[in-house]
C-alpha cells in the first residue's frame, strides 16, 4: 500500500524513486515486521495468558515437557500479522504472485487457527480431525495451484537442482504436484515445531534463502547469467520472504528457550505452506528438499518410525519426530535446537551452491 501511495510521488520528489527497488522495499518490510512483532508481542502474551490460552501438554511426551504446560500458544497470529501487514504495506499488490502467496499463508493460517482453537476449547490435544485438516489444506492448495497454473507468465516446467538440462514439463499434473509441495511443507514444519525455537530457526534460514532465489529468478539478466529459469514478476516475493525472516526473528525473541509462547498450528501450518508456495512460484520446487532439509529429516523420522513399528514391532528412534529421540538420549533442549539450526544453515548453503553448480 505504501508502495502504491509513495512510489507515484517520484515524479515530484525524486527521493521516492527508491520505492522502485525491490531490495529497498524488502529491507523496509523486514524492519516493519520486526517493529510489529516487538510492539504487539508482549501485549499478545499478556492477553493470551489472561484468557488462559495455554498449551495442553500430552502425557505421553518426554517428561521434561510437563513444565511447559500453560505456555501461551497461538503466537503464530503475531507472525502472521507481522508478515501479512508488512507485505501489504511494501509489496506491489497488483502482482499476482504476491496475492497467491498471501492467500496460501492466510488460508493455512485459518486452518491452523481452527485447530488450535478447538484444542484450547476442549483443553486437550484433539483439534480438527486429521482428515478434516488435510481436506482443508488440500482445498486451499488446490485453489492456489490452479490460480498459478492459469498465470500466463507461469510455466509448468519443473526446476531440477544441479541439472540444468533436465526440465520435465508436468502440464496439468503441475497442479497436484504443487499441492503436494505446499501441503507437505506445511505438515513437515508442523512436525518440527516441538522444541523452543526449533521450527522458527529453519523457517528463517529457508525464507532468507528463497528471498535471494526469488530476487535472482525475477531478474532477467541475473537469471540468464546463472542459467536458472526466469519468471517475470517473481522478484516481488523477496519482499514477502524478507518479511517472513523478520517476522520469524521477532517471534523468536519470545519463543527462544525457555519459551514465553509457542506458535501453535496457526503459525506452523501457515509458515510451512508459505515456504512451499514460494518454492513453487520461484520454480525451485525440488530444491525445497535441500533448503528445508531439517523439516525433511523430521518428517522422514516419523515415517521410518511408523513403518518400522507396523512391520517389525520395533522402533528406529527412542521417539519420533527425531528431536524427541535426542531429548530422550539426554541432550539438553537448547543444544538440540542450536544444532538443528546449524544443520539448516548448512542445508541453505548447499542449496545456494546449486545456483552455480549446474
Ligand atoms: C505437533 N506439537 C507439539 C505447540 C506448537 C504422527 C505424529 C508423529 C505427529 C506428532 C505431532 O502431533 N506433531 C505435530 C507437534 C506441541 O506443540 C504445540 O503444537 C504446535 C505446533 N503444531 O506450536 O502449540 C508440544 O511441543 C512442545 N513445544 C515446545 N516448544 C515450542 O516452541 O516445547 C512446541 C513448540 C508442546 C510442547 O511440549 O506441547 C507436540 O509434540 O505435541 N506427534 C508427536 O510428535 C508424538 N510422537 C509420537 O507419537 N511418536 C510415536 C510414533 C509412532 C510416531 C513414537 O515415536 O513412538 C509425540 N508428541 C508429544 N509427545 N508431544 C509423542 C509424545
């Protein structure tokens, strides 16, 4: 909005010309998101605590989690507010990609909000049924994927990391593929969100990586130079991703060990889906497996555990997702969290190397 209000003034005051630049608006969006988080954060924690919107803790979890009971949850609303408001203020709202990214983020946020609300109302870990949650997620992802598929500037060709000559065209099958990426990413981030700051750290590194990728993908000359697919208008997503990094950082202030609040499904489902849709729009869909390596490891640990238990009646890990395994092995919580952050940074560096190694 600020972009639409201030940029046209550049004909009278040349200083407003600066609003033309994506890098400037991404930095301003990040600062705005931080400011919103810092101003609203303490207020949100106080009002959640006053309304007793605290986390019910599962009895079958690691014993160390029992002292987390009652920690205010649904802090994801803070992340969403900071992310959406700063994007609306500084991005070009006529850009369809921004519209689609915001739709997915808010849509998945609404599903997560409904789930959190039911859990709190029932004072148990039973929110929406798994089936209802999945159907709602698929519904939002379907609408977004179709909208994307219908964009004239968008192609259904898949970007394959490290291999520039392999470029399969999925045609209409791009729609279910995009849905899989978005819903998969959303659920993988949700599984990761089980220790203080564990999910938000890798979300920030992934969003930062995609901010960079979106900028390059939307820049004709840089995309040509790096021989990556060029998608006109995608550069605006750097503003969205920059805001996501900062909204995450603002939330981490309150979520760092020992957490003053959790993000809830409203945060984890929406942030995962946001990363998924950004990966799809920037044509770096498969690269998300590398960028979001921590989320992939967490999701795989659950799959291995469940399959192994069903087939052999034996567990692979002491408890899945894998962060619980390390907890039960006696690693202190902050150590697990920071080590997983380090892994996520390594994953991002590996992913960025794919821009040159192809
Ligand atoms: C949600 N949520 C946390 C908080 C957060 C299929 C199965 C593996 C699913 C999985 C599951 O339900 N995962 C998704 C994980 C919960 O956090 C809330 O949920 C929100 C995110 N959706 O924002 O509102 C708890 O996590 C802790 N937490 C923190 N700090 C944070 O910043 O400490 C969260 C955020 C919080 C708090 O304790 O209450 C959760 O874990 O419930 N299920 C599991 O993870 C379960 N695993 C399991 O059943 N494993 C089995 C197999 C066969 C899959 C096994 O290994 O044998 C475990 N979850 C828990 N206890 N809590 C089991 C034991």
